[in-house]
C-alpha cells in the first residue's frame, strides 16, 4: 500500500494540463466491443480504472496496443467469452458497462456484481429496466446473466437519470432492430462523448446532450478514431486547489462549456476564473468570501444530474468552503455516504456541522493543520489532498490507490506546481 506525505501551506503556481475524462474513457472502451474493426481512442488518462477496463477487453479476446501518447488501438474480431472476469469486475463499477455492448454483439453476458467507490447505495435497477425493455432476459444469482436472441427498439423511460444506465441503454440500442427512445436520460459530458464516438462509428443518435435520446438501430458499426474530452471533475479540483492555496494557475486543455455549472457554484464562494479557448486561468488573490443570496440569506450549493452541479465535485467544494469567509450549506442529494469524510476535516480544524448524511453547514475561514488521513474514495481522497496542501504542517494520506484510480500522475503534476508531496510505500 502507498501513501502520500504532504507538507502544506505552499501556494501552487504554474500550468497543468487537464487529463482526459475517465468517465468518458471507460464507456468508450466498452463501446469498442460493438465493432470488429479497429478503434483508436485518444486522450485516455493513465489511471487504474482504465487499465482494468482494458484488461477486461483483452480477456474477452480483444487486442490492445499503445498508439502514441495517451492513445490506444483496440481490435476485437471474435469475442472468446461471454463472462466478464470476476477479479476485474469487483475493482470498478464501470464493469457493468460491458453488459450493453456484449448483449448487442453476442446476445449474452455473464457479469459478476461490479465494485467501485463505497459512497452509499448505488442501484443497478436502471440497467435492468433499460435492457429488459430492449428485449433482454435477466437472471440473478451470484452473477447477473443477460441474454437476448435479438434486441429490439423500445420506448424507455428510465426510473432515474443514471449515467451508466443511460450508457448501457445507448450501447445496446445502437444495434437493436428499429427505433429506441430513451427518456429521462443522463446528459453529462461523458455521455455526450460516448454518443459522439458511436455516431462516428455509424450509429444514428439524435438529441445528444438532452434528456431524450432517439436511436435508430443499424446493422453494423465500423471502427473510428475518436478523442475524448477533458475531465471536468479534475479541472474543478485544480480550480479549488489553486484558490485555497493562494496560487496562480493555468489549466490547459479544458472544455469550457463543461465548466458552466461549476462556475456558478464556485462563484458562491468568491472564486472566479478567466478563460481563453481551452485555457482556464485561476488568478491569485481570490476574494474567498461567501456571496450571500438575496436578503443576506445563507447560500446553498447542491448537486444534481447534468446540467446541475456535478456530485463528484461536492467533496472538493466542502474543503474549499473551509477556507472561505462566511457560511454555506452543502447539500449532497445522491449518495448517503459521500460526506462521511468530513469528520477528518473537523479533526484538522474545520468548522463543519454534519446535519445528516446529505447536508453539511460549513463556516470559515479556518486554519487547517496537518493530520493522518485515509482516502475512502476517489473524490474524497482528492479533497483530503487539497486540505493537506492548504493546511499548516505535515499530513499523511493513506490508501492513495483510491485517488490514483481517478487522477493521472498526480504526484508529478502537483510537484510541478510547487507542492511538497512525496509518494512512498507504507511501512
């Protein structure tokens, strides 16, 4: 097991390049199963979750080769197995994304229960609803077995705007016979990337970016050369990091339109940035003061399905709020365990009242002091790193495997901005 040793209180300055969106890379790797022609994927982050997805692709009979910087060439002519390897499936939740393309291409898939971050109950019901509407039969035991002689288009209304549920439905529908309408669909940038990739392969998809998708099935998809967009959660993390350390930061390769919900939320904390084309500039000397609602009311930052504020940035915003003058209510609506890391921030000196599993009141600014921390999941782990970097003294963060599942070459990139951070093996 590895850990980070961090000496905080140093402004981070310089330029950092945004990595590719891991939440786009994972479904796009799964979507490569939908064709027997070569697929080239570019701007793929070098992280654990991507490597696990590529391992599954290889186990199913696929060929994977590096194709220049941050790119892979994928080819799967004949699928050798209908079973997703259990060892890989339990590592990441995204293993569920193989259900849709495997059904579409072979008519069967056996999927062990997927793993992933422990941030509360994460339903799979939406996947079952969508795939059964398209004609699949599902058996549950120690694994989920999906089968279908032929998928057929359907009018589907999802019971929640699940990102991975929407993605599975899309990948199954593009080769189904007839027309499919998916209502209450997720519209996040990574869902849009998946749709654009499939269109480049010959799929017919209308309504990309909206909550109603219309898909007309085709007989065959071809290969493609596709570049995924920047990870807007990583961009938001770096924005928060620059603000609380008092640094001056340029973030290259950002997709500006993806940052609009975050701009509103960070604006409530007195944080702003300028942008030019794909570069975001977070200047030093941010006000770091809560902007009250009309009448002097305490503002609220809450998450919601796209185009709402992303739930994956809630952990980051909580840490940022500890360094901001004023009081703000943070309302995390989607996962009942995501906020349970705040007791570690309180131990570092933060003034936070955890009202219930979904709401926290944060009053600042407070001086944080170094501490020993354990990363529970990807986003809370990054939030702890930000807290440690703006705290006085030394911090140790353990279980950094969780962070590195979602952030590429983090130690090297932070060190390049002036951070005093060291990765070492636990004794």
